[in-house]
């Protein structure tokens, strides 16, 4: 017989000798335990188990629990119930669907039954591997499609540099960022967003929301002027407001039942002057660093998350980046990064790391990446991490 592992569950730790002799001859590993002793032997048990042989005296619930434990994360082992005289109990197990052995425990008969159990276990594992391989392939395709929604390169904007880091926690992400030209390439749109939840569902809505935002901004009915809150006409304001409000209206009108929404920062930069209009829809406040250093300025929310409230009001704000100034935009995967004991990085430590002036956008995100590595160590990444920095060189 091909090498296999058998676990014998007997209340008296004394399975029939002739049955045990066949098991030892046919199996690579044979472990014997009682239901009472099982808890103390779990750590030393050889997993996974191919076949579980249990006395008919043991209750169905106990066998089912042991079977699930003996799977070791793989397919459940085949169960064979044996008895020498308790045929009433054996019948209950057989009716439940378990295989059985009764005296005489002839070597040929027992060996054939064990081989059948081994083949079933192998088929189950192969089926699991095929399913896992198919799932992994589908996730890889999803990741490749999702990557296609992200910018292939940063726009070349004279006097400015931009740097991005994107670290999904899984194969597909709910975070996204986008950078594209507006108003006949006189404005630069910058988006960082975080769709609630993780996994495939969040990734699907990420693709939807990103597409709605970009299409609405690029095809705004009036990509020219809209009066800002200070009474000054500013190009780029209309596509900004059309994109955020239009996306919110579409999501709340068509997908409110799915309960997916996104926090986002959407900024429209005038590279010639350094002025930026922005909407912060419930997102982590971006940090504005001045050339001389010091505590960053916090750009708080100007409205709710997008996709939550029908007809929500989104206010627009404006800032101005001078020479040497930088803006750092990020998702909550940064501040909520956990160390090995579960502690968050937090807002205070992030802001403290950004008090010193930076010479470039890449230096800025590199500084935060180093902070994250030092904080998380060997801890598993539990959320998507996205960072975008823009720096004015001159």
C-alpha cells in the first residue's frame, strides 16, 4: 500500500490485535488514542490523517469532531468504524455514512478497505488542489486587470515630482490611486481612495468608482470655470465637483444595498501657480509639509464618504504649494498598520516623521515606508497601503 497515516480512536486504547497488526503492516504511521487523551496529543499528532478508525462505542459527535481536527486544514480523512460485538452502535454509524469493519479482521479485507480509503483521500486532495489552483489563477487575473486601472507612469509636470507606493494586503485591493490631466492638460488630477472592506468585492467596486471618477472628470460639461469659495473663478473646479457628486449620486442610486462606499481625496492642481482645489470625502486627512519644516498642516474632510448619502453635500477647499512644499496623501493602511502585538502606527507618529522637510516626493514616501517597516516588523499586513506624495521643486 502507498504510505499513509491512520489514527485509531479507541475508548480503552486497545483496538483488536488482529486489526492493529494489519494497520501496522499497511500504513506508514499508526497512532492510537482515546477520546479523553486526544486533547493532550493534538500537538504531537501526525497531520493530516488519511483514515480515521474509530470504535463503534464512540459517539457520532466525537468522531465527527476528531475527523475535522485530523484533517489538519486539508480534506477530512475517511472514517471506518469497527466493532467486535456492538452491532447496534455500528448500525447508527453506518446509517450516518461511515464505512465499517467487523471480525474476522482478515488481512486481505482490511488492506483492501484501507487502500480504498487512501484513494478517496488522494482524490479529495487532488480536487482541492485543482480548485485552489483555479481560484489562485482567477485571483491573479483579477490582479492583472486591476493593475490595468492604475496609472502606468507618473505624468511629467515641469517643476514637480510625484511618487506613489501601492501595497495590496491581498491579491486584489480596495485601495486605488489615479493621476491624469484635466482642462486641456493645464490641470493635474490626483486621487487616492479606499473602498470599504477587502477582497474581490472591494476590488470590483474599486474598478467601478475609479472609472466613474475619471470619466466624469474628463467629460465634465464645463471644464472651465466655477466660482470657488473665495469668489475667484478657477479652472478645474467644475470637473472636480461633477466627478465627486456624480459618482456619489450613481452609487447611492444603484448600489446602496451592496453597502460599498469609498473614502477619497480628489485634488486638482494648477502646476503653474501651485494652487490646488480639493474635496476630501471622509478620507484620512492628507498632510501638507512646508519647505521650512515643522508640524504638517492637516487637510480634514470636506464631506462624507462617497456612496453613503444620496444628495450629499461636498465642499471644496483650496491650498497653495510653494517651492519646497510637499503634499502627502495616504490610506488608513498606513496609520492602522499593526505591529506584532497588534498596536497601530497611529497619526501622531506619522506626522512626527514628516516634520522635517523633504527634498523630493520619493524621499517623503521612502521615509514613511521605513517607518512602517520598523513598526510592523514580522507582523502580517492586514490592510491595503497606498501613499502618494507630490513635491514642488521650483
